[in-house]
C-alpha cells in the first residue's frame, strides 16, 4: 500500500517538474493557432471591408489624422510627428485620450487631460468619440497592445473596416533577438496591429527584415526611417530643464539616472531573468546613496511592480518600502514623468534591458548596462553593437568601478 502511494507521489513530482515545459508548449501552440485563426478569420475579410469603405482624400480637403493616445510614457515616439501635423495647415489633428484612473499615477503622476493641456494639444475623451461618425483618414496607434482602458470599438480590426488607415509608430521595443523566440515573435511582429497597419514605422532595417521574416503579411507596409524620439535631439530642440524639486535636491551635484526595468526573463516560469533581482537593485540603490558627490534619480518601468509581483519577487509592502527607500534619502529621488527630460540632462546612466538604452547611447555619456550574467538578454545585432560600447556589470562592486571610471573621466 505504502509503495503504491510512494510511486504515485514520485510520478506526481515528475509531472510537476515537467509542468513549466508543458505550459510553454501549450502557450506556443496557442500562439501559433491564434495567428492562423487571425489570418484566416479576420485579415482577408477586414481588408475587403477596408477597400469598400476607404475614405479617399479629395483635392483641397484637409487630411484628418487622429492619434489614439494610450500613455504619456511613450510620447517621444510621437513628438515630432504630432508637431509636424499640428504645424501643417493641410492637416486636421485630434488626440483621443482614455484618462482612466489606472492610467494616471502609473506613468506620469498626472492625468492624460493634464498632459494634453500642458502641451496645448487638441483632445477629446474616448467615451465621447465615435470613429464611425468622424471617419478620419488616418488613425495613429501608440502601442500594439489592447490596454483595458481603450474601448473595444477602437480595436484596429474594427477601425480598419470603417475605411480608416491604421498607422503604428513603434516605440522601439523590437531590439530583442526574436528569431528563436516564439513569445517575442508574437509580441513584436504578429499582433493584429502589425498585420493590419496601412503603414508601420520602425527605427532600423534589421527590424524591417524581422517583419519580413515573422509578420503574417510580410513587410510590404513597414518603413525603416529611424525613430521620431531622436528628431528633437538632432534639431537641438531639447526638453526643458529638470523639475525644480530635483534641481534643488541635487544642489549642483552630478546627476546619475538609474533606469530599472521590470523583471524580464529568458524563462519566467523557472525564474531565469535577464534583469537583476529586486534585492540586488536595492543594494545598488543603497550604494549609490552613499556617494555624497552624486545625486541619483531612479525611474521604474511603469509595469515594474506588476511583473515583480507576478514573479513573486516583491509584494506590495516590499514595493512601497522600496519606493520609500529611494524617495526618503537626501542623495536620491524617484522620478515619474517625461523620461526624455532625464536622459537629456543626466550626466551618466545606469540601465537595464530597456529601449532607453538607445537614447542614452545617442548622448555619448557614460552608460553602465546591468544584466544577469547567467541569462544575458539576447539583442539584435544593431542593439548589441550599441550595448558593446557600454560598460557592463551585475554587482555592486562593478557599479563602484563604473563610478570610479566616470570620475576619472573615462566614458
């Protein structure tokens, strides 16, 4: 009797050990079949309706372009495009905002409406907007994900059937090497917006080649024209100075920007993360706070706590304590706001796996790239070349060595 029970327990233990692999297989198969269902069920019929209902431009008519705004966090992807449209008398522009409670403090600490008013941008709330009545020529999407606050009737599949041309300006997420990673392929190249966009703009030819390789409809609609977030730098139109509270607290000291990404993994089910664990991040913050001549500004990815909690790396109490650790010290602060202001004004950078790497590299200031040495993030060749110019590390000791080199004038 006991031998039967022991055998059953052993078999159950074997099953549990294989469960992560089984879940990964199920996820992959579901993604494959989901793509197939999308192609067969939606893509063909949507494009037929689009061609039947397409709003054509008439000579002398203004081009009507509406921007579906998700979050201020990725505003830099739109900045120069939005500015050019607003300054062009041939174009009529409107921004559609969600302004739901979960979108307020998470990204910038202000409401979407406040963000728009601060920049003098014409906007309307999503609940009063009907694309079937307004029928713009173009609808510009900010992210390829279906955030909860965005009404379903603004899903790209529905909008395109109205004869509206969907446009997506990628915010630079496709620098991960995805050739052997089904999860990344589905996230970066196979969502409905990727297949149904009239035009899709990316920052590098390598990314366009990946669309040709992975996107269900190839890359006929993809254009590689660089990234709009660099336009204001190239035009010497830099963001405003740092907020007064940061300048006051920094008191003339050199400013170090420490960008903390959410836990991103090679295999999240088994705890294999490209990023450093929160306990190591706390250790690094405490070390940086001990440096009297440097003021550290810490930014957390908007979804840091969400993913850390999901991975069981932090609970809410620990997260609040972590934020207090940063904000409550004289040598550091936690920043929530326009990240371009920080990148343009900081003297040096410490970053994890993040699209901010690209902007940090633009300014040719000292950068320390933190990553888990056991599971380094796989980067596309163009991103790996950039990261190759950075200092690299994963420990407090290596952070100290980076600071010492920066103080010695080594970039």
